C-alpha cells in the first residue's frame, strides 16, 4: 500500500482535464501549464499538455463558448424528499440521466444543486450517498441560505451539476485497498458519504468495522443499509466521549488494528482520530471527508483553499492530499 | 566502501559507472527504461573526424573498454561520407547486451526500470535519491547523466510532439533531472532562431523496407548518398538539427543513408509520403522514431552548470556528463565526459584534487571550449562535437586533430595521464 500520498489533482486524465485553470497557467500539476519553461511533473500518465493540444482542436472551452456553456454535465430535473431524518435534515432522491448517474457512482463524488430559477451563486455542493439506477441519493441539511432556498415553498425543481470527485482526501487509499481491514469512523451528517465508501470497499472483499455516532442528526440513519452490506457496526452515543475511546482500544489491540482508517464527519472528528493515533504511537494511512466550503468547484474561486504544513496552498475542490498534512485551523 | 550512484544509463552513464568502478568504488547504475545506451541505441557513428582523436585519447588514458567494444561490434570501418572521414559504424541492434556484460564484469550493479523521481539534500550534499515507488538509495557521490531531452511536453512545446522515439517516455515515465531536483538552475540550449531546444538529427529506417538494390549497396559500402529530387530540397530544416556536423549543404540536397544495423537517415524527420517518392525508398518505414515522418525528440532543455572537472555548481557531491554537462553531440563525447565525471566522483569521496583534462588534449580543450562558448548568446545556439562544425575547426586550428594512434599515445604520455582511468584510487 502507498504510504505517502502524492498531491495530485483528482481530475487528471478525466474528461474534465485539462480544465479552465490551464487557460491561465494555473494548472495544479503540469509545469508547462503553470507557466514554466520545461517539463517537471513526474507524471507517467497521459501528458496533460498533449491533452490540451488535442482538445483545443475540439474548441472545448475555447473562445467561441459563452458563459452559459456548462463545464460539466447539467440536468434540470425534479427531486423528491425520501425521508426527513431530523428537523432540518432530509434524504433527497434526484432523477438524472444515466450518464450523470454512472459518472457519480464512486465514493467521494459530489454534485452542485440549486433551484433552476435562482442565480448561479445559489448552488451548493452535496456529497453523493449512493446511486440506484438513475437516482442520486443525497442528504441535505437546510441550514444555510443556499440549501434552505432549495426546499423553500415546496419547491421540487433542481438543477444538478456534476460530476465532482474530490469529496474524500486519501481517495487513492480507498481505491487501491483489497482484502484489507478498515476502520470507518462516522459522525453525524458524515453518514451519507460513509454509505458510498462502504459500498465501494465491500466490492473488493475488505473487512470493514464502523464506529458511528448520531451527532446533530440525532440518529444512525444508515444502520439498515450497513447491516445489509454486512459490515460490523458499533453504535456509540457520543463520538467524543465514547467513540474515540473505542478507537483507542482498537488501535491498541494488534488483532484489531486496521490497515486503513477513514473518518467521515466533521474536521474536529478527523483531528480527534489523528490525536488518538498520536497517543497510541502509530501512524496509519487515514482518509477523511472533505468539509471545506466550496463555491465554484473548479479551482477558480479559492473558497476551499487550505494551507499545508510545507506551506503549499491547496484548492481542495480538486487537489488530493493527505488530510494530516493540513495545518489545523 | 565508497559508493557512487550513476543516474541515467546512456553512453555517458555507462562510461561514468565504468570509470568509477575502475577507480575502486562500489557502483550502482540506475536506468529508467529497460535498456542501457539511451539514444546510443539508435546512434552508431564514431571515429569520424576528430572523434578518432578523442576515442584514442580515452583509450590511452585507460578508459578504452567501451570504444574497444564498439570497434569489436563494428559493421563498417574507415568509411568516408559527406564532410566526414574514417568513420566506423557500430551495430545498434547488438550493442547494448555487450556493454551491459562489460559493466557487469566490473561488478557494477545495474538496475533497469529504476526511475529516480526526487532527492533529499542536506546543505550542499545529496543524501539519497528517491525512486518513484518511494524507495530510496543512498550514496557518497552521484553522477547525473539523465540527458536533456523528453518528457513529452517538452517535445510538444519545442518540437512537433512525441514522435515515439527510443526514450519511450509514455512507457517508462518522464526523465527527471537530478540537477534540477537539487534546486540548481539549469541552462537551456537554443536553436538558431532563438527558440529553446534542438531536434535530434537522424531517424532510422527499417532496412528491409528499402529496395533490395539499395539495401545491398548500403550493406556493401556502409553508406549511400541519393540526390534529392528538386521539389524535395527543403529549407529551414537545418537550423532545427541537434547535430550541427550534419547541418551542411550536402545534407539538404541529398538523402544520406548509413548502415548502423538500421538504415540511418541523416535528417531529423522526413514526411513518409515524400520519402517514398525517392527511388529505392518506395516502401520505406521508420524504425526510430516510429513517427519519423513527423518529428523527433527535442534535446538540450536542461544542461547542468558545471566546471572543467564536471562537478555540478553549488552541489558538493554531484557530477554530470554527456549532454547534461554541455551542449555536446554524440556518444564519443558522452563517453569522454562520462569517464571524467565517474573518476572525479571517486576523487570527491577520497578528498582528492579533481582531475581536469589539460587543454593539450582534444578532450580537455573540448570541455573548456564548450563551457566558454555556452556563456555567450551566440555560443548557446550552437552544438559541439569532435566530428564537425565549429569545434572540429577549432581543433584543427590548434593542431589537436590527429588520426595517428602513435601520435595520440605520445601526447597522453606527455601529460602524464597514461592509464589514469585504470588506476585504482581507493
């Protein structure tokens, strides 16, 4: 298993690469597309500069496209409230076309949602919980002005834009592990991405143990789903008081010590897991959900930017890195 | 034991590994691809013009193993072709295993498919190198013979794109320069028009795709000159060539083919449909680069600033050779600089004074001449080789050119460097 995680754009070699950042020499990866004179990317995949050369011929995002040309897939459709979990928390299902649905069937993927009649800046990112057929399942907390707006006045119209992929830091660890032992720490709204993570991990014969706390949501709404997926679920009433102690016990026991830890929940929980590992004197690869505020999703606006310990600025909507490398705010 | 790590298994790296081993070091030679010799896998021409002098100097200094191997694996010797006298052509198809065997006999550990992707230095010393799989390798001294060409982005930006050449970047990953990873600012060569880089100067045609008459003539005489039809005499192509010794009018008006195992075509690229209008070449197809009808590799995009001992500026234990050490062309030049850098890497470990080749020798004068030229705006646009162009002229003016073995041995003896590379320093 890779111990060190390279800092790498999640969209490399996808249909969305090279992206708008390359137009202004702000690519996070290709040295030429950063404005340097020679190659210095250390990438053995398809050359991004080459890809740009070929895509220019299609006039992908060239001068003729106007501001209404979507940069990803877009679908104007209806959603329905499948379940209300708490006062402001809903499970929504959104029917989209199969192309968009299939492209989102991967853990860490997310979409932007807004009312079709609203201004662009109303759109907000939501992690995908699961895909069934052409249905996207998401969990929305209607607490901010954007998410509240989506459900206001019995609205059921939605504009979906996607796919976006950088919902989990340490994604390559999840993608590359098989027959492994995994400890998944889940808190509150982090239950939604946890479903996507578990669904992907079980396909590769991994043994997964979940420690879950209800958090502000007030219940473990994924319990049945996890039972169906045949994972070992340990429910705790409070992550801070009970969950972390339980985690500490797991790490101390060499029989139970996992190959990979995944933290799905708030940043405080991620840092809590790191602290427990420190105290136990072990260092395991840790994947963690990406909770940063995002506005554009394309690496342009900078709202999701974080600083790493070696003083690099990372636009987290696109760039993969090890969560433990971020400076704690 | 002293450990020298050589990065890059082209001719320069092979020579550096050889001289370091001869001087008594434990040597590891790292190569990114699965074959040694680098662009020497498609080279072949040696001993032409002043390269004869340089080769004999190296032999007299005790570093002749690789030249002896080339001589032993020669298809044609004593060939004269436009602008060049007494050339030998080694067989590019069988050279590599022979060199590998020689290096292994000296106890050199050769690691292929070992792509170095970074390094760790403390102060002005490299501590260890990291491979792309996160493994590390330590050493006392390092030699950067990573060349100056590829990855694909460079060939795209400064040339006609990846032409699928012998460097095989898409398969084995991009070349990584040690010098640049050590935060040393590299020098970039220029074309005559001032743009960066220069295109490699020859392509290989599959010999079986030539007409049988042409193939027979080529194998018998070693080379063939075919006048270009009037409509194909192109202009503007010469300035792009890396090999300035072939950038003379003869090569713009004629197709020159040389038998190096493949039919070596002395032009950077040539559109295949035009090539096939020439009698004897109706079925021609390229062997290297595969897209020789479109382009060729771009080189000289990362030369290490270094001194006459070939030590890289501002890093204490890093040496360089081949194209990395100056805008030079050819494997004779690579071997000559390689021998010196490997030898000096050992001297570094023993805290000895570095060996600098005196200017009474062609190889010593060559290194100093290039470094002086590279400091000038005009000089950075030229390429240097013992076999032609500006340096061969310079060499003749100074009386350094000689095709007499006895005379060259005598010269080496006068400088006191006889068998210097055969001396175990440890």
